[in-house]
């Protein structure tokens, strides 16, 4: 009979695994915006977004509302890692009628306690931040804002429902004329427990309390907490897991003894998990087991067990002492005899076994819950192994570490083998912990103020962007004018491309793509069912890129001939388009004068010459008569044309990658630099140089100027240096250095790598800003730069990246808004529908650039419906389509 009773409370490991799984499901339900209202594990946000870093210092006031008293504390933190806080406190007994009176009277009493306490210690009149421990059910919406829901623990104060308890306390304090006391934080005791055990080098990110009740909190990834708008960093979540099982999910674990305890409680059917675990109930579970065994004559044969019929005669501290290996039998005998029983040695042994199984079960169930939280943290942070400290407090954890703690540690380890955790006992989590929460809130507020001041110049308002849009429009007009084009920062170069694809293009075309040390030759087949491309890449040796122009173009022709031979094209003369990605002045569709070499090229005899003519002369030298060059193409134009084949509305090309540029179809009558006023022509804006005349100086920050000064072309390509991938990482690096200098990042310690130009690549922004990326992985990126980053540091680095990339997207949107609005007005339309063909690694790979660009463009140009279409091989396929459109125009 005893064995049967013990087995009823012994939970197999596979059942504990199932409990862990149910807890995980309940947690996810509580975190979800859709299912939160139905969840019994409520996962309440605490609005605590950081653990202490040990630098917190100053005087703090704490008020703790307890069962029948108010405790006030004066805590002085010394900035020494919170190792030796100075604490003074006083306890005030609460009259019983206060608990059943009006809510206003309760808060007036608390405020009077604060006034008496401060008067007693002769506190100075400087500002005193206060942390408030209010252990009742509230809906917290900020750290200092919590809407009261309901009372418990014999409190029934009236006129409270729906009111903000922080505001009630602040008003009561003001009535006492304590105007220098500010209520800064409302704190749960579980959170306080976690905060007392946390230092910078050893942050504590989980807290477990197993006392009369039980609860757990942990630092969750903020983006998981869907019930709040915060999406960056972390937030401490109070699980309120005492209610776990109220939906019946623990039915196979609940025994008849548990059912008796629940029925006799003040809240039957509620807090089922707490009633299996909390110290308020363990003595009662043991009592009902002993009654059952005595009735079955397995215990106390011949003894009256009437004393066991009285509720709460067995206290949890007695149960814990009985489970002790050395003195437990003696304690069992003393306890039972005190109840009028005459236990035999066997009775004492069996009672000890019953006490142990009840405590063991409580520890094992706590372990299943803790394992669920640790596994959730490990999964959400995308870690192979989680290493974490767990603060513990409460009668079971603190008073009985030998048995409860040992089982908690070992079973959690079995259920969450991917997690390494250390249990850390807390000291006065409610009092000192609340003070530390308050101090962290103040430190973060002061830091936020400094960070905002530093980042503010990069935040562009709607008015700022409208001004950029207007400036771009002005520079476009100047660039198009015959007399003003030379003074405009936006060059508005004619491309002599007079039409976009209409879908009727057919045929075979050759395309060349020269933009670096790799040269590409393509044959493009434009057919009824789409476009087919065959290509080959040829390397151009440095000796040729830096030799003579004749040698360079001879090499290009040799590559073309080799390709044609392999493709059986030697007998055909195909129209050819030449993508030549170097600065040129285009004088016709097939005529472009090289202005200057870039990208490591320095072939002699080319600058100032028509590159098409150089290619034709090389073909003559090689006796190759199969070249029919019909177009020289800019890569932005190629992007527009490659998308135009799929979407006839595509009349804009945009590149946002290492550099940035745009082109669009302009009315010929507006192009003053070219004869003729019929139809349209594609204009290569060369908008990277926008602002080179100083018109954007107001938008250049000190960080932008530092980046610009170290480039090979200071003062040039100003717009490009605010937007494109070549520069964003450098801007971020300079901001990080400024934050380090102000002691706002990495504890004020930089690294040699962070001091290195171009070490912070723009691809880091794309990685760091990724939605699914846990902050631990951001830390690993920073560790590769030899930076020791906390979670708080990682959040700030992500914010800097987001600020820089958002500004880039918004500026790009302002430029594009000028383009689409000009096109709409040119055509006299109330609403313009147009497609933008777009290419570039920043646009394609950054997780938010596209969305930010499109959203701001919609705001700035509400009368334009703009569709974005990603280009596939604009420099190849797009160039061939330029040739195809040109040939289409010459057909009879």
C-alpha cells in the first residue's frame, strides 16, 4: 500500500519530458498576440530590457507591499558590480481595516510609511527614484505603468479596478508633499530575484522562486513577445507558471491527494501547477497521503489519527526537515508525537519516504518547467548550447538546497541536455532586486538620452526628405538644360536609347560586358517563349589592363572571336551591344568617349577616345569583320531594359549596390542637350554625384564627412556616399567609435580591428538586421572584430545599423520620388503607374532596404503607383535588348 502511494507521486522521465513539452506549448501560446488571451501561462512582459552591468550607482528607495505590512528600504549602490549595496529598512504593520477599505486609503497609508521612513533617516531632498513591489495581478504596459486587475491574499480594497497603481502611489506620495520622490518602476519579486544575481561578466537571465507559491521569469528575445510593440533586444517575461495545468493538461499527474488539497483551497481549480509545487501545499499533500495510508492500516495501527484531520497541521518546514538523511527520522518522530500519534520506527521510516516523494515530485516538476524555459531560450537564440545562470529563491530552493536543489539540477540537466546552467541563490530579491531594477532603468534612460543626441543628425524627418526630393528635382532640371547642364551635380546624360522593349523584339544578339578584370561575352536569343543566354567569362591580365589601349582592345576582340568560334557564330554578323562600365560622355547610341579609367584600369591611349571606334579598329587589326556594334550601354540602362522585356511599364532603372545610379525615360522636348523634341530618350542621371555642388551639405553628418575625407575622391559622389554599399559599413564603424569614446558601448573599450578602415563591411548590416537572427549571433560577429559585447551592446549596434540603412533607403526614396513625380507631370497625368527595374546587392540582400524604400516612396509620391521588378543580368540581357530595340526601330 505504501509502495502504491509512493508510485502515484513518482513521475517517470518520459512523463516529465511530456510535461516539458506541454509547458513549451503553453509558453508559445502566452507569447502569441492571437492566443495570449486564452493562455494559462500568461507570459507577461515586464518592460525590463536589460540586466545590470555593475555600474549602477546612487540612492534608491523601495516600497514593498506585503501580506500585512509595508517594508521600506533605502538602498545605496556603489557602482562596484552591486557586490556590497548599503541597505537601511523599516517595517510598518498595516491595520487590518486598510486591506478591506478604499484603494485610496491603502495608497495613502503606503505614502505615509514612506514619509515616516525618510523622516527617520533624515534623507536629503535630491531626487529619489522609487521602485514599487506590488504583488497583485496587473496588466503592465510600461515599467512605470500597470493597470490593476484583481486582488488576492485577503485584500479587497474598493475603487481599484482598471486604475494605474503607479499613478495611485505617485499621487499619494505627492499628497505627502514628497515631490522629490518619483515612482520609476513596478517590480515583480521574481524579476527582483533575477536582478540581484546578475553582473556584467555573469549575467543572470532566469529566476525561479519556489516558496508558498512558485513562478519563473527569463530574458526573452523581444521580437517573440508579440503582446508588445518592442521588437529589438530582449525583455524579461514573467511566466506566471503557477496557472500551468488549469486547462487539465496535468490530469495524468494529479493524484487523489492533490484533488483533496485543491478542493480545500480558497481557489479550487486554479493554480494547479503551484499546488503541486509550492510550499504552501506540500504539507497538505503529505497530510492527505498519511490519512489514506492510516485508513488502509498501512500506518499508525492502533493510533488515533484525528489530529491529521485538521487542515495545515503539517508545515512545509517540518516536511523538509523530515526528508533530511541524518536527523529526519528523529524529526518525523517528534512531529508525529506532537500530533498525539504513537509512531513506530517503521511508521517514521514510511512517513520519511512519503515526505521525500512529495518533495522529489515538486523538484522534478519544477525541473520540467525550468527545462522548458532553458530549451526555449536556446532555440529562440539559435544556439547549439545555452550557458546561463539561474537565480533561485524561496523556502524550497533556499532552505532545502541539499535535496530539492540537487533533484532540480539533475532532472533539468536530463530534460535539457543542450543547456549548461548554474543555480545562484538570491539575497533579498524583493528589496535589493527592486532597487537594482530601478537603477538599471535610470541608467538605460540616461544612456538613451546620450545615444539619441548622437544619432539625431541621421534621423531625417518627412520635411527633410521632401527637401531632398525638391533639390533632386532642381538638379535634374539644371542637368537637362543646354546652358545649365555643366553646372548641375546631376549630369542627366543622354543615352540615345529612345525606346523600351514592347515584346515584339526577336533575334540573336551579341553582348559584351566590361566593368572589371573579368570580361564577359554573351549571345542572347530573344524568342517567342522568352530569352535564352549563353556566355563565357574571360580574365583580362593586369599586364593588359595597365598596358596599351591597342593591346587591351586586341585582347577583347580575341575573346569575342574565341566565343563566336565555340558558339558556331563566326559566319554570322549579329548586332552587338557593349556594356562599358566606365565614365563616358555618350555622343550617340553607338558613340561614347571615355572620360577616365577607374577600377584599376590604366590602358594608355584610350581616355578621350570613342571606345566603339577603338573596338572596331581592333577588329580590323584582327581581320574580324563580324562585329556590328549598335549600342554602348550603361549598366543602369541595361537594368531597365532587361525588366522592360517582362513589363512594358518599366521606364526606370535603379542600381543600389556598391554604388548607386538611376535612369528613366524623359520627354525629348525637355532634353536641351540633344537636338529634336519628338518621343522620349533614356537619361542616365549619374545621381551618385548629387550634392557635389554643396546642396546636400546640411544632411552630411560628422560621420559622413569622416568617411568622405578618407575616400579616393573626397567631395565627389556625395549622394552615393550616403546610400551605397561601399560606404554604409564605414559610416557605422565611425558611429560605433564615437559611442565607445562616450562610454556608451563595449564598456568604452575599442579594438584594433574596429580602428581599421573598411573592416566593418556593409554585408554585416544585412546580417545584423536580419529578422531571424538572435542577438547572440550578433555578438559573435562583434567577437570576430575582437569586441567584447553584451546583449545590450548588441542591441545598440543593431540600432546603429538600422539607423544608417534606413537613412540610405529614405534618401534613395526621395531621389526616386523626384523622378516619378517629374515623369507624371511631364505626361500631364493625375496618377502615374510605372515600374522600376532594380539591381544591386544592397537592394537585393539587405532584409529591410526594399520595404523601407518602397514605403517612403509611397509617402513622398502618393500620386504614383510604383512597382519594383528585380533585374536579371541587366549588363548582359539588358544590353542585348538595347540592341534589339535599336534594330526594331530600323526595320522597314
